[in-house]
């Protein structure tokens, strides 16, 4: 997203994070973030410089964790391949457990060369946990442009 859109999106996600805290919901943010959590692992042929503060940094500051990096902390992986040989892991799923609850990421993967691929390979995640209320749940997400607080609030990220 453009810088002004990214600031607006970060503000919206921060509001959703506060709502999730109040309601005791898990928070999941997924989509094409156009940001890198780790330049050395998430970008190939990186002539670019990571923006001073990008969406990945803002998510981390809100206490969210990158599901792929939780399961694969040192693996080079990419969801988008450029025409000139560059590659980047732009599609990501981030999460934060509900206050007083837990969310365990069981698996996180990239569906490489998926048959329905348009321009990016989708990221997927599987987890399980319980909210502060103690109700156990099974959770599966496919990154594709949503921000979600538990199953209560879903908004497109573009």
C-alpha cells in the first residue's frame, strides 16, 4: 500500500487490536502486506531498502507474530516472483492470542505454484487455542486480504 494508506491501515488494525483486547478475541491479520519482517529471509535480490517503518514493523509493535516465522524462523521463502528474477514473501498471516487465552500455530506454509494462483502464492496457517473464556477452537486461515478478530469482525485489506 502507499504510505498514507499504510498509516491508515495500521491505525485501523490498532483499533481492532484494542477491540480484541476488550472482547477477549484472538487477532489475525492476513493479506498482501508489501512489507518484510526479515529482509535477509523474505526478499531475494534485495536492491530495495526496507522502509523505515513498514506494516510488518507496526504489527510486531502491536504484539502480533508472523505465523510463518513462528514455524520456520530461518527458512528463505517467497510468495511473489518478479519478472527480473526477484522474489519476496509479501503475503503473510500475523496473529496475537486473546488476553488470557492462547493460540498455538501448528503449521504455516506457502502453497507454491497453486493451481488457482493469480500473481502470488497464498500463505496458509493452521492453529488451535482457547480464548479467555476457555472455549477450545480449531483455526485455519488462508492469507488473501482479511483482518479478523476471532470470527467476529472481518475487513478487507486490499
